[in-house]
C-alpha cells in the first residue's frame, strides 16, 4: 500500500524534511513548500486532492490550514522539542556565544524552562515568546529587538522562517533558525502515515445497509415492492460494486459494500439523501439502517438494529449503529440539518474543535446538541453518556477530556436521596469555542 504524504514546510527547511522522508518505505512525498506564510493555505488547498495524509512543519502552517482540512484527513504536526532547542544551543556554544542570555520564539516556554534547568542556565536570562496564531512576523521582530536592547541577549533563535532574514538585518547578534532535527520530523511523518494506513484499512472494511419498505400490503404486493426496491438500488450508480440481496420472507433489502462507499453515500453519516430518489421513483415509504461491525454477521446485526430505529421514526429516515456503541441518526434526507445528532456535523468549526479535543466529529456534534438542549443548565456525566448512548464510565472519560481542554466547567455537586458519593455538575462551553451563538 503506497501512501501519498503531503509535507508542508518552508522552502528553507526542505532538505531536512527530505532526509527524514527518505527513510520511509511505501511513502510518496507530495511537497507543499512555501516562502511566504500568507501562501500556505492556498498551496495546501491546491494539493489536498493528491494527499492521503499531511505532515505540517509546525503549529503555524497547521493553524493556517485548519479551516480547509477535511475532518477525516490524517494529519500530524512537527513540534519543536527540547532536543531541537539543545541542538541550536550547541551550535551557539560552538560559536563561542554566551548561552546564558538569548531570546527564543515559537518554542513552548515550558520546554525552555525545563532545558534551562537541565543545563543550569539562569531562566531569567532567557526571553521567550510562545507560538500564537495571531503573532505576526513584525511582533516577532519587535520581541527579539526589545530583548536584545533590554537584556543584552547574545543571540536569537526563531522558529519563524520569514523572520530569519529581517532579524539578521535588524540585530547585531547572530540569528539561528529553530529547525526540527530529523528524528523529530520522522516521528511526525510516521504518525501521519500510520493514520492514513489505518484510515484506508478502515474504509475497506465491510459495512451493511438494510433498506425496509414500510408500506403495508398482501404477500404478493410486498414481494413486488421488495423486488422493485432491490432493482432500483442495484441500478443506482452510487452502489456500483455493492452486493444487493433481496432477503426472503420480508420487505428488507440487504446491501453489502465497503465502509468507504457507505460513508461517501451518506456524506460521512450526515444525510440519507439516497432515499429521496428511491421514494420518488418507487412511490414507497422506505427506511434504512447502516451497520458497522468486526464481521459481516455483526454488521448485519447492527444494521437490523439501526433499521428498527429508523422505521420507528418513519419513512425517509436513516440510522447508523456501530460496534463501538455509537448510534447516529436520524439522518437528514434532503442534506439539511439532522435534528438529533448532527446539528453541526458539517460545520468545519466542529471538525476543527473535534481535532483539538481528540474526539470524534460525531461526538462533538452530539455535545453541541446537548449544550443547546440544556440551555446552559448543569449536566452530569450520565447525561452525556445517555446522549451518546455510551456507558456512564465513558461519559466520565469524556468529561475528563473536556475539562483538560477547558470546554466544560465544574459548577457544583448534587446528592441523591440514597447513599453514595455526590454527583458532579458541569456546564458545557463548546459554543464559545465554535464562535457560535450561545444557548
């Protein structure tokens, strides 16, 4: 399996990234280099169709492209580490520079503090400017200039490629670009590549769809409707390559296909628009359930469960049930807003937030839905578990993740009438993160 790895890096760093890429087998690099930071997003947009995954050279290029990255695209970011800073300090020391007084940007201040303690360098002699999406090159230049004037720094380290030349012209001390070492780059490339391989394997897994005719009729009418539905599904271009089976003794049509086909058919489980054409052409009421399992048998079982849920909702409805306990639905038929679980699934901000939190897009969409339903009132972990149809323990794990990223606040406790520990109360703040109107 060959993986097309998009590599987003400054043109000046290409040599180091090429050295790291040369060690990867089964990988074809897709070079997306830039000179000016303002060109990053457009260059990535032009190359996305050629990439199975993308490795970014740092937080800045990743932040510049966050809004245009498909939610399902595996990505990784090369982050400057204490090793990278130590290598740069070694270069300064071999140039006989005073390593107790310098300025550095982009590298996390915690890493700077940790390395300073390890090398016995006074922390107050180091001026550091952390990475920020809103930090401009001019601000970086001003930071280093001020640090040199006020602290007498002996050299500057910058992680901004566009700042190296103007800094060298402005300062009368050496300027070192902070470039990740090859092992750090290789780790990030491996992470993106493994994500792409996993995604491809996942798309090739079997999925089942169970279409059910909801119209009532006698035995002959039911059989004719079922056969008409099977023929119509078989003729749909979207199901090219799928296995279509008219199951005996009922009004169900079973479809086997790769998971990737089903995902594309439903726009990643957000729409059941395929039912629109079927219902119009056949003049039938139809519901469909999708199932994802480890085996074909399990996929069918989950599809049957999903179809029962869809049938309970009525015609033109679809649900998905997967092996990990996720239930998605009812999906929208017309491609519009899905009322229960996907209020914001197609919103790129939701996808971006999900990426930052390390949660699935569906999970974050469910949480946004819950926040809107509760209108700012406190919730407990069991509410989240119920909304996502997970176990209470899973609900508590999600709360811990949300607290770590400051998108939920602990507002108190409540006591039940029986014995036991008090239950924690929380309020959700995802709408603020999405820059959406609050509840």
